[in-house]
């Protein structure tokens, strides 16, 4: 059924800069007839496109896919279906498509929902996905901050709504990658102080992008530096250890 169609490839472009993209993803970009770029409805730019701004992509190849910033399941389902229908129409024209997404395609990305919508419409559709460097991997490397050592466990967690929920997760895990901190930062920091583990933690904001903030000292952050949506806190209950346990 899809024998004479074009190809659909999803690539993670990392958090920025452009050099973080893999060679395989770069080659796919260079061969693409169209580059599909997700962005928030009403926005004039895309973080994913900013991440690869140093790669020369002809403007006429770029097509924006607008997603509303909403929790309305019915609205989102309708949008994903419409975008999937648009993608399928391009594939039927035998166009090779590359869909770019910030970080990795399958870590908190609209890409996964778009793929689900495509598969619901065309169950046997062929999809290739190439991984990208996630923002927390980039932060870990930038700060030389181990995410897990030995037999420690790691939890990747969107920031809960309450300190009680976060405290419970901290008590149950060795290390937490706390994502989407946003305006919860003040009470998160107070909780880490209360639990006497703030000194083992680190923070990154807009990792790899303009106005990046990287710090192991969460107390030094001023009001203007407070984390937004693109922010991560590493939470450790104990200091990092050397190979000899010290």
C-alpha cells in the first residue's frame, strides 16, 4: 500500500548547538525534500529549528507543524490527526520527510504522539527514528555530574505539583532528573534545603541555547535567572563517589 511512497524519518537534534546532531541525522536532513518543524501555535519560531540554526537548510524545504500548548485531550487528538493526514499526503507525493525534535524523539516529545496518529491511520506505515542527545545528558556532561554510579537508580520525572509528591520520590530513589521545573522552583529548592541535600544537586536552564545557565549552586540563582519550562534539576541524596568509594 505504501510501496511507492516517500520516506518518513524522525530525528532528535539534541538541545543545541548544531554540532550535537548525529551524522546519521545530518545525512537524513541533507537528503530531505521537506523538513517538518514542530512549534507552539502562535509562535513565530521553533526551539528545534534553533538547535540546528548553523546547518544550511533551504527555507523552501521547511514546513512548520503547529501544536497548541494545551491539556485538552480532545483538541490535541484532533491536531495530531490533522498533522498525520498532512504528513501522509506528502508521503503519497513520494516526498522524503524529516521531522525534527529537540533532544531525543522519544523523551517527552510531541513526536511520539504524531507517530501514534500516523500508525492509527496507516498501520503498516514505515517510520525510521534516529536518537538525539537529551538535555539532561548534555547537562550531565557540561557539569561533569554523574547521573548514576555503581548500582544507584535514576528516575526521570516531570516536576510534580506538590512538595509532598516530590519528597516521596526523592526518598524512594538515589538520583532524580527533575524536568519541566518551571515556576515550581522556589518550593523545590526549599524542599532540597529542608532535606539537607541541596549541596548535592545541580541545575541547567536552556541547555545549549542562548542565555544558558549551568550551576551546582542553586542558592546563587537570582530572580531573573529562575528556571522556566526548559530547565532541569539533578537531585542526588548523596555526594558523587570515586571508584574507591570516597
